[in-house]
């Protein structure tokens, strides 16, 4: 194949040894050329089979319309901070690219209902995939929230859904004495798709800020598959439970904080939360060069899997059941388990080693079986916690950053609603 003289979105004709296809060129791999046909389907064509390519038409970028955003007296003022993700984006199906929409004008064009709920300002912090978040990004976001808190009645953070729970938990710990609502909002499907959840999630978050005295970090996502209401979920107690469903987020060992209808009606549960106040936000930031590991217990483990973390600052073990790991030597096949226990003991003498459970709901009880008791004797902390691994990981890193001498004591104490006294038997 000759050197490409076309770009993403260009209409091209591709002739191969056995066919001829016409369509829009999309970002492709080294081995395959990706073509979007008029039917809307994509096909991959082996570059080895291509005989010729002819440019039919250059791609013309669509014009972006802008809407005026007049400030209305009497409305609450909301700042939207963008970190990326599907919530404020459109997919260019000609190129396969995701186009970020984050200015106030673009947002009002996309979601005109926002202009009737509040006066909207917005600022881009980052435009990134949520899996690329690091502790330094949590710090950047928290600093911006603290800087802007006095000017606004609440702040919405748009965020990719894959790690939105991690960021929500991180902000909960960093922003001590938070005095306004900070609501993270994501979307499973981009705003240009008929099945998008972006509009409802953002509108419900704005309604919630405008109509309540809530002053914590929360997450606003669809309550079910319909486009009628959203749940405000506690930042430290949520988990993404489905890769693509619009109601993917569920409260774990907890209840939702509130339900928000599309018309703005807010119904609170009996969840206790902090209310708006005149307190001054204190920033308890993460150490940005911190190395905290997370290891998932699985069958046929080896001590070397744990030894990897000997140079780290902390380790969270995502154990089985009530908080277990393979440390029992019962026959010749399990001799390695003695080495695992010895390695955990050595690690726990150097760094904090904490336990969480792989189960969706429930809490740790490492006193029930000898395995749990042995792990505690080895120095593993976290007994009786009902934190799911994402929150436990964030809390451990935050404690090492801010309370290094009290990690063992504080890890099992409830600081931001991350540990409940009594776990619920089912989702609410």
C-alpha cells in the first residue's frame, strides 16, 4: 500500500485483491485499515491485500453552534469542573474521535435545561480517561474546589465512570470541613446517542445543588434504566456494577442519600449528611510520589506476588470472604502458603498492610476462622470494616499521606462515612 495521503473522516475507495469498498477512513492499526461504510458499520481490511486507494472527498469538520448564557438573578451559581469522560463529549462517527464539550456555551447548547436551574460557569481541569487518574490529579481537583468554593453554591465535577468512585472517595478525604456540595457526574453513553444518560445525570445534579443544603461529596447517576430520576450516592460507598448500563452504580452496604426526579423534586432517605456551613475547607492532600499496591487474592498464589510490594509505602489485600488469603499449609501442595504468610509478616513490619473483601456486600470478620486470626497476628489491619476495595485503597493511601503514625488506628475508624456501624443486607 502506498503512503497514505488521506486522514480520518476522508471518504476513500479501497480496492483489494477480492473486493472494492468505499467509506470513511477511521483511525487504523498497522495491519488493518478501518473503513466506516455508508451503512454505519465498520470493517477492517488487511493492508497486505490492498491494491489501491483513491481519495473521494476530504472530511469537513462540522461547525459548532454556541448558545448565549445570560446570568439570571435569583438562581444559584454552579461551577462545573471538567476532567473528561463521556458526560461532556460527543463522538465524531466519521473519525471515531471523542469531541470534548466543556464551555458554558457548549453545555447550555447540549443541555438547555441547565440555564433554567442555575447560573452555570465551567472550567477545564483535564480532558482525560478516568483510568489515567493519579493521586496528583485528585490534589489538582481538590485545590480548584477549595479555591472556588466561596464563589459558588455548589460544584459539579464531570468525570469518566470507570474510576469515578475512587475520585469521589479521594475528594471526600482531602476536603476536610467541606461547606458546599460537590457532586461528581458521569455518563455511560455520550450525549449524541439517543440512549444517552448524560443529560439526566447533569440536570439532576444541578437540581440537587440548587434545592438542598447538602455539603458533602456525592455522585449523581441514573436510578434505573428509565430517564426519570437519578440517585445521589455517598462518595465512599458506591461501586460501578455494570460496564455499560445506565444504572450501573449501586450503594454498597449503604443507602442512597436522595432521589432526584427530572422535574427537580428531591426525596431524601434517612442517610445522615453534613449541611452547608461557614467552615473553612482544609486540604489534606495525597503525597504524590506515594506507592500503594492492591493485590487480589486468587487460587494458586505465590509469595513472589506479595514480594513485589516490598518497596511500596502500603498494600491493600483484596481478600476472600471475611478477609482471608492462602496462608494455610495442609499438604505438600500447599507448602507455598507458608512462604506467603512469612512474606506478609515481613511486609507488615515495614509498611501498613490492610485487608478488604472481594464480596460485593458485607464486612470483614477476621476472628471467625483461624486464617483471619493468623493474618491479624501477622500485622494485617482492617478487621470489621465494610469498605469495598476501591474506597479502602484510597483511604489507606490518604492515611499514609496525612496520618502515617496512626494508620493502624484510623483505618478501621469511620472518618467520612466510609464505614457503617451495621451493613445492609441488600442494595437500597
